[in-house]
C-alpha cells in the first residue's frame, strides 16, 4: 500500500482545505491534490486514512466521465493520465509530483465558485433525519408525519446548504437559497443537481448500490455553469447496498460511518483535539472506500 499522505507541500500552494491542497499552475489552471486527511463532526482527525485521497480522485474522475454529457466539468486531466498530461506543460507543482501524488491529483480549470452546497436527497438520513425527528421538517420545509428512518422520497429533493470553510454547513430554506444566489441561478442549480443525481442514482442501481444523498459544487468557467470539486465520492455521498435497505433502519454505508460510529462510542466532545484512532478503524474505513470504488467503477483499485 502507498504511504499515507497527510499534507503536501509543493510550489504555489493557495489553499489547504479539510482534505485537498490546491496549487496555482497559472493559465487559469489549478492542481488539486487529495490528501488522506479525514474529518468527522467537522474536526480533522490527526491520523490519515492511507490511500483515501487516491480513491477520491479516481472516483471523481470516473464519475465525471459518466455524467459529462449532462454538463461541463472542471477536470482537465488526472495527473497520472500520461496521454492527457502529454498535452500539458509540466511546470511548478506539476513538476514536483511523485507517481503516488499524481494518482491523487487533478489538473482542473479555475472556476468562480458559487458559495452554496447543492445537496440532493432521495432517502431521509443523516442530518435530514435528525432535523425531521426534532421538528418534522427538512431544510425548514414540513414533511409528512410518520416517516421512518431511511424512507425513500417520491422523487429526489434539492436541499442546499451554506458552504463553510470550517465548521458545519447550515441548511438553507428554499427562500434563503434563492436570496443567496438569485432566483434564476437557484433554478438552474436545482435542475442540474437533480438531473446529475438521477443519472448517478440509476447507474449505481445497476451496480447493486443505492445513492442515498450527495452534495455537488458548481462554479462558472469562462461564464459557463460548470460542476467542480469532487463528485459522487464516499466523502460527498452516502451509498447503501440495495440488498441492505429496509425502511425503518439505516443500513451500513460506504463512507465514514465506521469512523463516526466508533467516535460516538467514546467520550469525545466533538472538538479538537480528536482521539487517537485504533488501527482497526483506520483499516475498515479504507476498506469501505475501496469497496465503494470497486462496486461502482467495476474494477479494483490497488493502493
């Protein structure tokens, strides 16, 4: 297995997020490197999940290929794609990439980001279920009484949230989202988010997987609405095995659930510093991420 990467330090660093380090390559291009950092309850753990960044990058590249007919995306090339990279000038941070870093890196178009998270839900789970249990609403909108955990909605629902650099994204009511980005753009984001979700949901179903919910990010590249950042990865999405789903209980998910469950069994107060993760939790988290890639992409990924 490749050595874990907690952070990178290449030329031209412009941003270090919870997971990704971003570098300016000039000519309106960026290098986005997915580290093995993992966060839970909005706190970055002190220990990385080996290979996680490789899985995220390769998963995003796979999904960009699946949905590329729906709308443009910001991907120019994954840095380990020798054919695509042959047309790109190798300088700055690109010239400093090792083969392992290249597998977790994407060369992307610089975009003017739209500052909302475009969340789509087809089942009630996670924070949506927590809000429903407390108030009978989702993003401030009343839902039918008597819903059960993991119930399916009649159709995918657009539930945007704020985009927080640190801390927790906050759900937006439809009127709040329209006020934030404008009515016309809000309608475009909702339409495209649901369209992409439906394409991905139908594809995943063919692989025996349920796409429960996900979040997309959009921006403008040369004035054109474009999907950016990561897409449909275990970090941004919740997947269940179709055979595990029964309304009334939450099936095991192919994401950070194993880590979250372990943390909930500790007395940690959900603020830094995080507790030390046992080897078993780290290993199981890697395995769940790898399994999601294998099931969805239809091939194994060797780390």
